[in-house]
């Protein structure tokens, strides 16, 4: 299924970094396709869950680094948070690899925390969900009007 995730994600980036994309981090453009893969593969609701799981996995990595404790890395923490290992399907693998790619690409740019992208992605999913519910409500109201008119 095709979603307008890229549009909503771009709006969230604008809210975060300002309206001029020239002032955004260089990685913003590069991670957008990766994050879109998650929503295209899993849908809006699961995409939101996965973005929140990615935020959790990132927090575990940063906490381990801060505490100088053992760090398993982003991928194992993501696997645990999403439960990806329980249902290895093509969409799950695509989403998992896309989030790993986002994490790797973002880690190459100084001064950008990948959590900002995961947060913006989660917000974009929330926007998409609200827009979907609104469209469904509008369709239902039209159906009710047609039935009442007959």
C-alpha cells in the first residue's frame, strides 16, 4: 500500500529544523527513503510501533555508552524491542534493515541524533493515522447520507 509518509515526515522535519530544507542536516534527505520503507512494508500502525521501538533501542545504546556498560548495539536492541525475530517475513526484514540503515547513515553525521528522525517518523505516522481516520469518517457520513436520501 502507498502512504503519504514522505510528505508528513517532511512536514515534521520542517517543524523540527525550520521551513528551509537547506538548513536541515544532510542526513535528513538520505534517511527519508529508509523510513518510508518501514511504513510501506508494515503499515502506519506497525510503523509507529517500530519507530517507537527504534527510539527505545537507541536509548539503550546511548545509556550503555554513557554508563560504560556492555553494549549489544542497535540491531539486537531493535530486535528485542520489535520482536522481529518472532515473525521473520519479507516486510519485517525490509523494515528492520531500513531502520538499521537509518541508524548507520545518521551516525556518520556529527551533531545529529537519530532519535530526532525516529521521533519525526512516529509523529508522521500519527498524522497519517489521523488523516486516515478522518477520511474514513467522511466516507461513512457520505454513505449514511446516501442511505437516508433513498
